[in-house]
C-alpha cells in the first residue's frame, strides 16, 4: 500500500492506548512510534500492531517528535498523541488543506467530547499561551498535540526545543516564516484507561510545560 502520510506518535508508557490508536489509522497512514523510555512494553505492543518503532533515549516531547521526523520518509507528516485522546479518523481532514496546497501547517483545535477530558488548569494555561501567540500574529487558539505539515519544511524551521516548549516554538517559527497556518476543530476525549498524561494529568505537569513554553517566549 502506498504511504500517503507518516504519523509520528511520541510515546512514553502508552501500551494500553496503542492498540486502539494504531488500529484506527486510515489506510495509507503509516505509524512511527517513538519510544521515549517506556517501561510498560509500549515498543513491543507498537510492533505487534504494525508500527515502525524508533527509540529516542533523551527524554522530552520535542526530542521524541524530532526523532520521529528524522525517521519519517513520507512527504507529509502528522504528529499525534499516542494516548487515545484524539481520533485518528480525523487525520485525512487535517491533512487535506496541506495536500491541496491551501495551507502550510494545519493544527488541531481541541474540542472536548467527554467530561474531564481537558482539566481546567491545562485548559487555562493553553488559552493564555495561545492568546500571546495571536498577539504575535499566529492565528491559533490551541497549542494542540496534533498537526500536519510537510516533513522537509518542518525540519527546515530549525526548532531547537526538545521538551514541552517544542509545539510553541514551532508555531512561533512558522509564523515568522510567513507560513499559512490553519486551525481545524478535532474532538478531544479522555485518555485510554491505564495511561496518564505527562502534562494535563497534574497541576505539576502543567506548570512544567508552562515553564518550558515561557522560556521559548522569552
């Protein structure tokens, strides 16, 4: 089957979620699972469900995403959380504007579809950062965990953050480069049972992400 798009899934202890996520990928969408130090057998589960698995020993969301981009081979790449909170069936709709040449970057704007999917502390912090981005001319309302762009263009942006500030730096650099950025709604559900968010799952995790993003803004 011809590969239309590579889906980079940063992964840290997501064994419980991976079967559902990988089984739901549309035809022609190849999964690249980046194991970022899992201890629950995530890599083995991913291989069992047909994913291409690579390892990134340096801990950090940005480190995992960058490793996935280097491993990808398709022209178009999507970054998607591996926790089951986002439906892979939404990916073709997100990819369509980039494939059609109508956008350089498509970002998913999360719309909660379940009670408790997006805790108040994470939602508030996200809204504040997004407001600062809009003041800088980047038209987004969510520093979302799902986005689609062309692989070479993403690498050429030269994003350096390897922690939670990665998606913010990406948006800032894309805005400065004059990219056509489009935001589309995506349903946001609760994480798969047996997994835990590294950011929104606790106030501490949210504060850590906010610290990384504040450093990027400075």
